[in-house]
C-alpha cells in the first residue's frame, strides 16, 4: 500500500456483497454444488439440521478469520495442511461442546459433525478467499457462505420433515390444522428425498437467476 | 513466496502445539459436563423403560433415579458380584453393555436395575434389564422392564445405531414400545419370549400374549429385536429364578 485511502465503511457495498452473494447468486450448495453430502444426510428433521447449520457457520467464520489473520505467516507449501489442521481443531471443539451441552443432538448427528472437516465449503473458502483477504472481509465471506449453506439445508429439511413425518421441528402441523392421518411419504425420510428437493430448489433458482453451467 | 525448510518446520511445530493445547484444554474443561450428559442419558434410558419422562428435565431425572433405582451386577449364574477381577467395586451404571457383548455369555457382567417406590428399597415394582443385539445395519440396544412376577412386561425402551429412518428406526418410538406392555415372557414356566411378527396390522387372532404386531418394511430389524430379547431372557434366567423366590419370601413377610 503506497498511498493511504480513506477508511472503507464497516459494511460498504462491496462488503455487503460478500454476505449477500453466497445466499443466492453464488450459493455454495445450489450453484457451486459443494457440501451436498451433509445436505442429504442431516436433513431428515429440522432440529438436527439447525444444529448442523449453526455448527458449520461457526466453523467457517472462525476458520476464515484465523486463516486470514495468519495468512502472511503460512508457508505456501504446507498451506493445505495448515488449513486442514485448523478446520479439524475447530470441528473437534464444536463436537466437544455439543457433547457437553447438547448430548441428544451430539448422538443424532454423530459422524456428521466430524465430517464438517471434509465439507468442501469450509476448505474452499479458506483457499479461495481467506488466504488472500483481510480478516473482516473474511468473516463476512464466511458468514455469507455459512448462511447460504444453512438456508438451503433448512429448506430441504423443512420439506422432508413436513412431507416425510408431517412435522416441523417435531411439532405435528397437520394434526394442529385438523387434518388427521396425513399420508406421509417414506421416500422423503430417506436421502433420496433430499435429492428430489435439492433438485427442485436448484431448478427454481436457476430459472429465476438465469444461471447456466458453462 | 518460498520459505526455508526451517521456517516451515518451526511453523508446523508451533501450530501443532497451539492447536493440540487448545484441544486438550477444551477436552479437560468440558469433561465434567460431558460425563454428566452421558450419565443423564443412561439414567433417562433406564427410567424410560418403566415411566414416562416427557415432562422431566436433567436434574429432576437424576433425582428421580436416585430415589427409585437400586442396581446390582450379576453373573450368568445369577450371583451378585460386588467387585471385578481387579478388586474394584462394580457399578451397574458404568458397565459397558456393548463391550460385554463381545465376550462369551458366561464371562459377561449383567447389570440389573430394580425400580422401587421412592425411598423404599423393599417395595420393588419392576426389574429393568439392559439388552443388546444386532439390528439390520448396526447394533441395537435398550432396556426391558418386567413386573415383580418377572413374567409380565412393564415397558421397553429401544435404541439403535443406524437402522433405516422411518422403517427399522421406529423401534425407538412410543408407538412400538407400547406394543410390548403387558405381554408375557413365560408360558407355563417355559420361555416363550415376546416375538414381533412379520409385517404390520396382523390379524388380532395372531396377537396373543407372546406376539406383538411387527414393523412393515423392517422385518430384519424386528428379527434382531426378537433375537436380542430371547438371548437376554436366557442370560438373566438364573437371576430371575433367584429373584422370584426372594420376592415371594418378601411378600410372605409383608402378609
């Protein structure tokens, strides 16, 4: 930096885009098609999905922040291992906290919390963004991508739980509005159901944004 | 930017130490809470075989457990064991059923949880036995509670590692566990067990006191549950025989 520029506002237009882009136009799941594995696996019900979403947001935000802070110190030849070690540590921390305070969730999500390590979104953001950008920008980018991931898996979980079990967050909706014996669809409970819903979401979204694969 | 090897090694070493330190710190700091969570989970499972816990929360469950459950550890011959091979006291709640399942039945430790009226150890209302077996995709386990006649089922609670959601995984629901309530284990003194039939909505004529309605689409899980129950009724047979005679003595004394 040669000349001093006036300080950029904390939430400038450029920075707002870091958060808003991954929500729709550059969504990690529907556009970049990353993190599909967990989107299929944990979305049978809303509650574990919400826990998973919060866990991923925490991991991706903090990993982005820390990598961005030490980005000039990281030897480029071992940067992937450094990123991996950091992500693994954060994920283990999340898993330990869940085990202590949300044991039922911890059991239900079992291996999938650990598998956040292999979620391409996390490593992808570190390599593509945090290695080259300032801490605050990286936090926003992590938040955006975390939220982009979250709203998609929550949407998938909503439809799977409603159609598969007739419930939302474990609360029987159809009985509440007076429909007894709602015919639940067993397919929605299996991972196949997630594929259908994800496919429909991607279809609707691409029709609206006009995104085409090149 | 190309760093020297020394820099890379030092950087990696520092990173490892910092991250490792952080992890062990978290592990140590959270351990008491985690142990409490595991303890609560076990006690919740045991109690849910005999009573409905939906309204109750953490500490209430642990209190209730302390007031109403007395536990012993027995061997295959039904003899009460107080110390393990190394002379350490045995605590029924800490026995890992999954680990014991890998040993020969004669060598296993069998915990028994006696459910009694709050504060009165003499007034046993049910015997709760842990059970463990194989489902379709992975282990299944749970607790079965028998009335003091050691014949009538008071309640069951099942759990599983990886049964199919919506099919085999339904064994954990109240809908399925309620089907066991009131069924009989013995028929004229001979073990008949409680068997889950194949398919759902079986004709009522097929459902007697030893048979319950099955799970449609989960025949193999049901088979695992049946085997698990029968095995453990056999393992606990000696203990049950002994407990039965004791129980009658106690009733005689009360009269």
